């Protein structure tokens, strides 16, 4: 009889084992643009699959990127979250297999003899020894466990993409902060050089005033010019300290000075990347994560719908029970049990219905987030391409403007020296030139960081090239030759 019952269950499992409730996932059709508006003609697809930060030609920057990948605290947390999600898959999948346990018990017990007459031949108190092996197995007829496993797998893939997104952000931020730091260095050099020139002009004018060649007003004008340049230096130095500390945090270091390699003007610009919009869906970690969230939500619909149907579980136990330890393993001490349990929901007060509605609403929300992530991604790329084009246009005009202002300042000084104009003309020329020189340094940096932003917005195979185990770099060694600015 038992063998026949097991056979019936086996046939049932074989027939229904492939049955899974709920919809299977299918990637939704999304309206996407055919091309980008500001795509340069000399763009390269291969650039997305290269370690583009090395194209700047600065070994110090390359070392910083490697150190950040190895030591960044956010990346370590993201890696731990990814490992945690991978363990959740094993936890969900474990219910597909029989659960086996071993139980052992020993004890001594005395019953009250006032409530009942003692049984002849049964000692009181008495010893008890038990040992058994138990097993239970829920037959996943409707695919509830498999859908939960599918959901857990999608969640793990989503968390893994979040880790890759964190890696993308860290690499881009390290490069951007380093370029900003070099731009601040150039601005500091401009401010110091300008201040030195103004100091020399002030010294000469003070001598001219001493011998009655010029007026007190001219001295005051030259002094104000000098103090204006001097006032910029503390602000720039503070910005340098902030940027250095931001870089140190990204690399997992404590605050301190940061070593430089190249100057801003020595950095090379990487090849401008470009990609087809359809391939962008397979590259951006945030889009991949949003899709896996949709896969997970889709699987949860099937898992909750399966709650409407009966659950069949098989349980069994085999062991021995005896009063004394020496008789525990004798044949007449054996015990066993075997049972099939069918649980069918009849009235749940709307609990299952509510869970299904929750899962369906969650799937719609995940779909909307996925669509929004795709649209935002295309907007990010379009904005990044536009920013690069506009920054380069502005940079070209700023270079011409600074050149003209430099000539204006030089000619104004010549006219003043020859006595053809007042010092106010020189002051006006220098007041126009100095801030534009600072702006030009920032625009040079913006031109380079716009390429970084483009790589960040596109994603690409470079993330996988960066995603490798890097030996940790001792902090003292990496900072041994650092210099203060």
C-alpha cells in the first residue's frame, strides 16, 4: 500500500513538477531614440571597452584608480551586499530539496503516583533514550518555491549591478576629482604669479610716488589690485584641501596631501566614446539592475498565486527508543513514521488575494521604474554629449578672449609707462584679465571631465576591465612622495 502511494506521488510530481504559476518574464518593448543628437563624427565604439582613464597619460592617476578600486569603503560594502544576496539564492533554493535532521534525546522522568495507580512492571522513575532521523519535503507542484528562487536570483543580479554602478561611480569620481585638483593647482599658480606681478607694480608705483612722479590715488589703485589677487589665494588653497580630502576618501585613505603627476595642460584627452542606443540597454548597470528588479517582481506574482493551491508535504522519521542505552539499537526498539500532508487554503480573510494584488502592483511599479531608468539613461548620454560640445565651444572662445585681454593688459602698461594713459586703464585691463585666466583653467578641466561624464553615462565594457581584484596599496607607501601645495 505504501509503495503504491509513493508511486502515485511520483507520477504526480513528474506530471506537475514543471507547472509554474504566474507569467514568465519577457523584456518589454520600450520606445527609444534611434540616435543621439550630439554624436561626434570621430566617435569610437571600441573606446567603451578600454581602460580609458589610462589615456590621460598620467601614471599617478592610474595608481589612484587602482587604489580606489581596492580600498574604497563603499565598494567593499557593495561587495558584501552582493555576497549577501548570493547567499539568499541558496536559502530560497534549499526548500526544493528534502530537509533532513537528526534528533537524539536522553532523560529521566518520575510520574505522580497519587493521580494514577502505578503500573506493574513499569519502573517509576524511569529512564528514556531516543535517536531518530527525520525528513520532510514540500513538493513544489505549482512552482511557488521555484518562483521564489527566481525572484531571489533576480534580486542578487540587481544587487550585483548596484555594485558595478558603485564601481563606475568611484572610478569616474576619482578621475574627476584629480582633474579638478590639477585645475585648482593651475588657478593657484595664476593667482600667485599675478599677485607677484602686482606686487612688483605696486613697488614701482610707490617709488614713483616717493619722488613725486605719480599720485596717491595711483598707489591706492595698485594696492587694491594687489590685494584682490592676494584674496583669491586662501580660497583656492582651501578648495585644494577639500579636493585632496575627497580623493583620499575615495581611495580609502585618511585626510592628507595627494601626490600629482602631470599638470593640467599635460593631460591628454581620451577618445570620445559613442554607442548605439540599443546596446546601451546592455551596458548601464542601473538599467540592468532595474530590469532585474522587474524580473523579481514578475516572479513574485507566480509565488503568491501558488498560495491559492494545495501544498503537499512528505514527512518521515526512522529511529529507536529504549529505556536503557544498551537496548537502544536492538530490533524491537525501532520506531518509524511516514505521512503525506495536504494543506488547502479555504478561508484566509482575503490574505492571499491581498498578497497577489501587492505582487501585481509591485510588478507594475518595477516596470515603470525600468522604463524611467531607460529614458533617464538616454537623457544622461544626450546631456553629456551636449555638455562636451558646449564646453569645447566655450573653451575655444575663452582662449581667444584671454589672448585679447593679455594684449590689452600689455598695451595698457606700455601706454602708462610712456605717460600716454592713467593707471586706471591698466587697472581696468588687469581686472578683466585675471578672472578670465581663472575661468580658462576651469574650462580646461571641464573639457576633460566632460569626457569622464560621457563614459560614466554610457557604461560599457570598461567596467568589467576595472572590476578585478587589486592588491591593497599600503597608505604610507602611496603617500611617501606626496607634496603639499
